[in-house]
C-alpha cells in the first residue's frame, strides 16, 4: 500500500498539506506532533512588506465553519525568509510551499523574486483573492483578464513551480482556471474561502470589523469538491484540492475528483492534530475501499 503521490516532479510521502493561513509558519505545531509526517506545508500568506492585517474583531464562528478576515497579517517576506523559515527548518526537513499575496502587480512580482533563492521553498502558491488597490479593490482572482495579466507578470520572474490559488467567488471557475493555465501556471489550488458574514443580535451590526470575510470549514466541502472536479477535468495541469476537508474519507473524495494533493485548512484551527489523524487514518480507509496506491485514484471520478 502506498500513500506516495507525484506532483510537479517531486514525490510527496503523502498528499496531506496544511493550507496557508491555518498552520502559521508550521513550527508552532511541532510542539504537538512530528510535523515531518506531512506531505508538505503551505505557509502563512506573505507580502512584500509587513502587514498588521485588518482591525479586530476578525473572526466569527459559524455552525459549519468560521469566517475570518485576518488581512494577510505577516512580518514581510524578508523576515519570513530570514526568521520564520529558519525556525521551520529546525523542525521540518522537507521543502515547503510559500503562499504569496499582494495588492498590486509589482508587490506580487517583487515578493516572488525574493523567494527565488530560498532553498526551503519548493513552489510558490499565488493567492489571487487579494484586492487590487489600483483597480478599486476588486480581487485579482475574479476577472480572467486581470488574473491572466498577474500570472503572466509573475511567471516571467518566478524560477520555481508556480501554483495559482483560485477564488470560488466567480461566475465560471473553469474560465478562471484556463486563464491562469494559459498565463503559465504550473498547477492550480482551489478553493479559497467563500465570502460570508455574521450579524450580532446584541448590536444588530456585523461581527467582523470589516463586515464580511472568508467562510471556511465543513460547510463548503461540497462546493469545493464540485469545483475541483470541474477544474481538474478541464485543464492539463495538476490540481490541489481544499475546502472543508476534515477526514481521510473526504481526502479520497477530493482525489477521485482530481486533486493530486489535498490541503487541510480550518480543521487545523478546530483540531490541531487533524493532519496527523488524517495521515494515520488514510491506510485504514484505503484498505476499506480496496485502494492499493493513492496515485491510482486521482481524477477517476468520471
């Protein structure tokens, strides 16, 4: 029985990768379990300069997940490379995926260039759900032409495999996927969070300070699964699936839908040992469904 999967020329010991934003820079979880069991780690979203993020409150609980509007809080790319990834390297020996955000074309480009010479980074994951400040705050990832322009510019300077993380808040997810594929993306990850909000009945006002935020958790799993299926069957590059995955059974669903790797997001915030348990459960669930090699089921749902 084999949990190994190949992705962008690299062999992963298993397909489980903590999603960006839900695992910090990784080393924090090393106190809880040996994180070297993970397939890889997608680190906290990184920008060119330090960002405090959005005002508080920026988390709201939901019956089937949570809403967050953290606002890309991070110490900036220079400190991520010189401090955060150095700490991570002491407890996690494999390479990681660096998630990059920005609010202008130039910010994305310059941040990616900084990661080019960082050996700890295997691939760049471009978060295109960020608002484009020069275009009135519309996210880069909701317009195919804008997404194409951004990925084209980044592709010219990026020396590592380039993954583009798609927003589900679009009319046609396949059209978005094809746009970033044609611009030079090596892989696609999806889905990022849906847009949601909660209102406090005590105040009659939105709980989140900026009114709305990203909805993640078990409630979005069927939507994510459908989008992974549609995208993976309409592009010629590999796909990473995520969105509401909580257990090994759902990992197999994502892989049948077309995911080569599966990222675990909000579940890490609820159950810090989630990734460990999923990895431990995978062989048992594979045996239950007579699966010998995980790689054999990728995209087999027709």
